[in-house]
């Protein structure tokens, strides 16, 4: 193809709106895949460095370990705290996918899989423990929302296995199960996950029974009626004295003395 033909071909491509839109979509998809791969590299490096150095580690140091430049890391995360929160949130999203219940799964099977999944990703738990203090309010809200979503997902998964769990108590049950599963997964002397799963399963009825009792609306208390004290009739007031009048004129022409108020 001659140079003139190449120019004409490129001009035709630029004037075709559909082709330009497809090329733009292709470039955006390639950029998203590249950024996601870089985020995964940064999260993997952060999960190794933050447990040892906390939030004092610099974003550029994590970028070097991940094999990226500081400019690239700064374009993906505004701070180390944002990166640490993303590490924890990614681990919790993966946990939801790993622990999805199957039709033939028992409660003990689900809880044992949850404990094993938590134990397999101790790095995310260490990052979560490290950043408990020192987060900005927006980072704290992001992590609290992600943890609440994880608790709700665990509660709903348990409801699929045990329909006796009330719908309104699913999140409360999921939150308590998540707390116990963390303790069983990260305890120094943790026994077999199956044994811990049996213990947690035995406590499930207590969780949603207690939640139902707490959410039940109590009957309105009736205020006791107190009889008003009997007040005796006040004593009758003495009659007012009659208005004072001048006496009749005295003999020998003297006026009577006048009253001065």
C-alpha cells in the first residue's frame, strides 16, 4: 500500500464513529487490566511490609518491592492507608467467594471452610490488626462497610444452610461467627478447624435467639397511678372589717380626729 493509501485508510478509520468507539473501549479495557495487575502487585508487596513497619512505610518503598515506580503507585493509591484498606477489602471479597455454600454442605462444613480460608490468608489479618489505629475517618468507614458486608454475606450463607435463622438476625449471626472464626484461625494453639466449627455451630441458636430477644419491642410500661394527697379545706377567712366612718360631730363644736392612712 502506498503512503497515500495508508493516509486515506487512517482517515477513513478516524471518520468512522463506531470504529473509533471500539478502539477507545479497547484501550480503556487494556488500561483497566494493566492497573488491576499493578494494584495486585502493590497489595502483595504491602501485605509483606505493612505488618512489620505499619503505616509509617512509604508508598515509594512498597512500589520498589512491587517492581513499580513511585509515580505509578501514587497514581493508583493516594496514601499507604488507602493501599492497606484495599489489601483488607480484597481479602474479604475473596473470602466471600471461597466460602460460598453448596447444596450438600452442612453448617460444620461451611464453618470449617471459613476458618481454613482465614488461616490461609494471615497476611491480610496482620494488616487489618496493624491499621486498627491511625486510619482517617474515610478509610475507617470504607473498612467498616466492607466488614459489615462480609458479616452480612456470612449470615446469608448460613441462612441457606439453616433456614431456622431469622432474616433480621442474619447480619448479627454473621458478625459473631466471623469474630469466633478469626479467633479459631489465628490463635496460637488453635486445634483442628473441624473441632472449632462444631463448637461454633453449637452456639448458633444462642446467637439468633439472643438477637431476637434484643430486637423484640418491649411492652410499654404503665406508669403507676399515685393518689393525689387530700388537701383539707382551708380555714374560712375572717370577715373584713367594715369601712371606717366618721363619728357624729362632738358637742362644743370640735371636729373629731381624722384617720391618717
